[in-house]
C-alpha cells in the first residue's frame, strides 16, 4: 500500500470536515442575524488570540459565544449549536492519530479503515445539516436579506490582502502534510503519563460535600438552589447552603460537557452586558483543571467554579471569607 496516498487521504480530511461542518457556522450566524464578516468585525478586539493552552481555548470559545449570544434570537439553541461545532471539527485532526503512534506506524489497513470511518462520519454531519434547516426554517425575507449582505461583503472583504493571508494558511497545512508524508510523524514519541498527587482533587461525593458544608457552619438543603432550571434534565445532585448572608450551591451533572455549559450560562447570567475581555480578566485557571470566575457587584462577590461534572455557584458580601474557606475545604482552591 502506498503510504503517501494514505497520508494524502488523512490530510484532505481537514478541508473535508471544514466543508461538512460549515452549515453549523452558517446557522449560528443566522440565529444571531449576522453574516460571517459582520461577526468578524464585531468580534475584533474582543476575542482573544487562540493558544495551545486548553484553558485559553476555553476562554476564547466563551468570548466567541458571548458575541453570538448578544443578538441571538434563541440563546439555548446557540449554545447547543456552538458546542456541536466545537466537537464536530475534532475528527479531522484524529485522522493523523495512527501516524503519530509508533505502534501503529506501518499498519496501513488500520490507517485506511480509520480514515474511511472518519470520512463517513463527515458525511453524516453534512447530512444532518439538511435535516436541521428543514426543522429550523428562517423567515424567507430575513434569509434572503442575509444572503444578499453576505454576497456584498464577500466582494468587499475578499481583497488581495485577505487572499495573501489565506495563502499563508494554506502553506502551513501543506507544510504539515509534507512533514507527515515524509515520515515526520515517527518523530513523535509517546511519553509516560505522570500523575501529580501533590494537589488534592475537589470532593465529588455529595455526602463529603454536605459534611464539609455542615462543618463550616452552613445550613444545608436539597430542596432549592439558585440555578436549578439550567440543564435540569442532566442534573444528578444538588445541594444548597446558607450561613448568614453567605450562599453556596453545589451541582453535579451527568457529564463534563453539560457542566461546562452550565458554568458558561451562570457566568453570563451574572452580568450579560460584560465584554469578553472583562470576562477573561475575571476568569482564572486553578490546579486540577478547575475553572474559576469571580465578579463583585454592589458589594456582593459572586463565585462560579467548574470541575469535571460539577459546578459551584456562591455569593457573599465582598469582605466575607466564608466562601473562600469552604472552597479550600472542598479542594476547589488551595490555601
């Protein structure tokens, strides 16, 4: 089997998936009443540059989502579609996985079967786009007006300068293809996993959380919390606690993706007018992949934390130390 053809097949899956998932982007812009170029202009200076850090990518995604949400006519659908787009583009890069694992290098039948499966998955995503538009029809006049604006703006923005940028991006992908096709993928070595045990993971058992809250002097209840309505069908456990003016709520969901969505929803609901840059400044990445958002308004400090399938929301007077002490006891934060 010609491995060059296999690597070419893998490489072409990147533009293939961009083509298959393009309908999700169009639907996101349509929900917000914007064209692609209007979104680019609106997000200029507000969406941070992407880096290799997972947390930075997460913050950039939240900034993009915030821009789309400002004019969305259905925020719940915008959230769902945005998450779907993020996950739908991942298989394109999984095409190179067999080439990067030394144990699979040379097994052309594995690589071929892997690529064919990913190609067919792209077809499924593309087909889903046709079914989506059938169920989510736009107003004909609105759809026609959006398409007309897009055509006009394409003529304006597709300048020589932009074509140079696209050319450079194309050269980057071409260089990546040449590297892999020439055997560069064999240079990647799998490193042993190193487990860091010096920092304790946050508590996840509801009994342990309730015990820590009770020991801290909070009066607990499972009957009511602040954001029960967010993804309630995916909510497995909840616990609220009161101590004077301090409030603490703990949510446990069926999976990490749902918990991340709720985390974003709560952050957005605290201050919908907040700019993405300010959102990024108020966010912090903590040990154990904990994401923390803190905002003080009207002498009240709001805390939102996300770790795996759990979300914490708390609020207290800005001079109170009760919440931070409890978060340390639950291992979401370190002393």
